[in-house]
C-alpha cells in the first residue's frame, strides 16, 4: 500500500485510474467464470455484487441466475433494486424470501457451522440463502466480499476519511456527516455509534495518534455486552482489551506510518475483521455448510494491488464510497445502484411481541445451557430482553445484537459441550 507521499506523487488522471481498476476487475471476473458447472451469483441492491454480476453477464451468452435475499421489512429489503439490476444486465432474477421464523429456526444450525458469536441475523440469512441456492442445483456462485475492505465502503471508513480531509471546513464536515446519518437509517446504530469514552480507546489513541471511528464501532459492540456479564467473572476477563490486543499483534510502525487515516484502517481491518469475520463466518462457512463454492473477484491479488494504488479521494469522495468502482462499472449499473450509498447487509431487528425471534430468545435464555454457561448473568439478559421493544426503532438493531451474542454463547455451550 503506498504511503501518503507516494499517493500525492501519483500523476495519473482519474480516467487512467478508473480504466486500470476496471480491467483488473473484469479479468478477475472472467477467470472465475471458468468452471465445469454453472456459475450463478448472489445479488443485493448494493455496489458490490451488482458490478460483479454485470461484468460477468457481459462475458456470457446465457442469463446468469442471480439470487437475492428478500425481507418483509421494507427498510432492509433490496428486492426491487436487485430485480431491476438483474433485468438491466440480462440476468435471471431469483428472490429468496427470508422470514423471522426461518431465522429463528436456523439460528442454532448456523452457529454450529460458524463456531462463533453472531450479532445480527445476516449470518443465518446467508446460511439460508446458500441452502436455497444448493436446492436450485447450483454449486458455484459469485459473491461481493472484499470491496468494502479495499475501497472504504462502510460508513465508519467514510467518517475516518472525512475527518482526515484537509480541504473540508468543520462546518462542511458536519453537514456531510449529518447526510451520512440520515442516509443510513437501517444500520446507523451499528455502523455510526456515538464515540466511546474508555481506557481502551485512550490506549488505542496512544498507539495510533488518533481515534478511529472504525475501531469505535468495535468498542461499542464490545461494550454493549458488558452490562450483561456475570459479576463473578475473573478480573483478567473483565479487564481484557481486545482492540489493544489486536493492535499490539500488528506491525503498525512498519505498515501504517506515513499513511493517511483511511488506509491505516483498511490495513487494520484487512488483518482482523476481513479474514476472521467477513470471509469466515459470514461467507465461507455459511456457503460450505451447503457445499457452495463462493468466488470472490474483488479479492484477486491483482485487483487488490490495483486497489492499493487508488488515491484516497477516489476511494471515498466526499461521502461517496467506492468512487472508483462506481466509475469503472457505470455502464453495467442502474442509476439507483450507481447513486446509492452503502447499505451493509443486515437482517431486520425484532419489531413486535409476536416476532418469532422473541420466542427463540426466551426459550434459549430459559434453557439448561443458559444456566450452565459461565459468562453471562441470565437475570440481566432476561431484563434486557423484556425491554427490547422499548428501544427506539433506529437503535434496536444494536441492542438486539448484544442479545444475539448471548444466544450464540448459549447455543455453542450446548452444542459443543463446553462445560
């Protein structure tokens, strides 16, 4: 990854940067179409899977089957955009409806394959999507992981890029941040939480010299389960600082010194969240649970090398993430996708007392395994569950994330005989 000085010395025009990225991505897609079986595609309404499908369809003389998860909650459902995108490029659209009952019923199976905690139903939804694709006779699919992690797609990356932009005044920066908050109603509680004030974040600031919004998200999620822990946990558990531990294992002085803040966080993310979360439980494990091979064009090493050379202002331009990708694949995108802000893939939070997930939580938290697990105080957990529907709609997804972590631990305690 180039240093800030090398980036400033880059004399390429925007058109040259765009063309280099397009050619690398197109060649990556072309190579991954080589197979002895049909290659299909996962499709959302976002700027990751849509370009991959579009470029792949240009290489084919038959419609590619594109599979999209759909939800009952319109705030989280991308079916309309995905269907229009599939029609635009000539692909064959296949919606896969997912209900809260299906997520509740598949939760334990998905956790068994994931072998880790869940904080949203998106892992279970990916498990169900892969099951539906297998039932359709598909063995190989394109998927869009890696784009966000190389090109600054998530809202917290954009916050870090905005805060590091010397061309913006404080007032201009504030306006753009407000626009981002307003455009991310579905996931802002997860992706753009309030700044955490803690000894751990103070330690992070000492190591990096600044406070990243990217790591603030992780701190918020960790802190969300703090009030649910047992009072008699050993002090070394209570005082453990996972962010500091992760940073201390990375060669920060060699790898991020002299680089702008966005690329610093892209590096940290690529060494932690990408392999251990995105490509593990949210991708490969959920796909291979049903013998589905996920092919990831964005993570071709040539695409990664080209992406590393993309100037920061073409990764995040104002609050427009993945600018270079949008320009490089504009010809295969419908306007709604080209102009749309990133909407991270999540499932809807619990909405009413009849939601099947509520019954799942109650049964799980009342189980023998819940009483036997040594981490969470189930009285505190049950109290939090009783007040879940009192949480404002735009914050509930984050609060429920803590309950899903607890449910995951209980399920793993039972399934893997962790006693």
